[in-house]
C-alpha cells in the first residue's frame, strides 16, 4: 500500500488520523495554534507508530480537508430535512468539532462510531 505524496488516504489511515485528532492533548494544541507544524509532526509520528507513513504536510492537509468538507456539508444541509450529500467519517468529525466548551477534561465523545472505531483501531491497522 503506497502512501506517498499525492496518494489517496485509505479508510484505516483516515480513522487513525481522526483517532489521534480526537486526543484531548492534540485538541488543546490545535485550538489556539496559528503555527501548527510541530503539532502535525507529532500526529505524523503517532501515525508512524501504527505503520502509517505520512508527513506533517499530508496530515495537515487531510485535517483541513476533513474540516472544510464537514463545514461545507453542514452549511449545504442546514435547511434540508433530508440531506442530499453525505460525508465519509461525518459522525467522527462531527463528534470532534461539536465538543462543548466545558473544558478539556470534561469532554467525552458519545459518538458510537468513533468509540467503536477507537476500540478496534489497533486490530484494524495490523
């Protein structure tokens, strides 16, 4: 599975990125950061521990694209009862981006898809 620059992310790679992104420490670092290269280098290092070879720029681009697609989809479907377009990993990204400003230690994602995804995450990427 070639994961070089310009190659599509597999579902397992995206799940791994989302899993790391959902980490409270990563959330805190990303919140106020304008220069975030070091954060994405850390994310890339964590991905490498799972055998996923992506550099910090690829991680940042995928993160930004997931956020952009999520927000565009929300805006598009704002007034629709039956949304026309779906997004892969919508529930997981929604869970992360919807978190309440209660403080980092009190936030827990209730999304069953994210929780089930993280429980079996290490099994999936072997």
